[in-house]
């Protein structure tokens, strides 16, 4: 899995056009070696409003937070060892890392 795939997942979520097949393929290949890619993808995010098409764009905001939920689920699914690997991000100032 590469940063490209995670970026594509994000774009699918914020466009409200998610491929369950694509998400499933990521779930199958993600492993502990991908923790940094997952966390860096979150750290690179701006405020949800930066991705909105207009002021009342609830679909994009919903997709933004579903993306965060997906990343969290991937990490949780990796088990206890993933929690240990997250410790190096404990001092992150990004609002979506904690």
C-alpha cells in the first residue's frame, strides 16, 4: 500500500463516491509497516472546510470524518502493536491525531 492509495481513499470519501471494493482491498493489505503512511495522511489534512465546494457542503464534511474513521479502524484492526507504534505521534499538534 502506498501514499497514493490513501490519497485516493480520501478523495473518494470527500467526493461521496466510495468504492467498497477499493476499501476492502486496502483493508486486506494494510499492516504495521503502514502506520506512518496512515498517520502522515491525517497530519497532512487541512480543516474540513478547505475541501468543501460551497458553504452548505455537508457531504464533503461527512466524507472527511468518515475518512478519519476509516483510518482509525485500519489502525485498530492491526491490534495492540499498532497502539505502541502510535506513541511517537503522541505530541502531534494536529487536531485530528489525538
